[in-house]
């Protein structure tokens, strides 16, 4: 049976799993419960598998994501290419800002 194949379209989604040390998580949870923060911003840098057109700007509104599933998301390297494009799965750094 091919029950996984549906005739529907859903919006694209990018999920980040943020792992914190227990004390940092508890501080954040307490701030949310106490309503002492109104919003949070997660900034990521050096995300393997994120690609965008070059721009002199420091941010972009459009990215392409090269998933970690090489079988269902293949890449054809040009003849003579000596690198394998990085795929999704590793992030060099992140910052979580709250206000």
C-alpha cells in the first residue's frame, strides 16, 4: 500500500531542535511562565545545507535547503568537482535572544 503518497500540498517548514543545559532551560521556562519575556529570536550561523544567492547583505529572505537524505534529494556535481556540498544537519553557532 502506498498510503504515504497524498495528493495535497503543505507549506514548507524548517524546524530547529534547540538543546539547552537544564539550568538554562529552567530559567527560560520560568521567564515564559512569569510572562517576563514577550518574544524570542533564534539566530543561527553556519548552517550546513542552507544556500542562498550571493549578496553583500548580511541576511536573506530566501534560502534553499539541501536535506541530509542524499537518496531522495540527490545532487549532480559538475564533472571535475572536488567537493561534496554540505547537507543539513550541522550548525556552527546559535544565539537565543529574548525580550
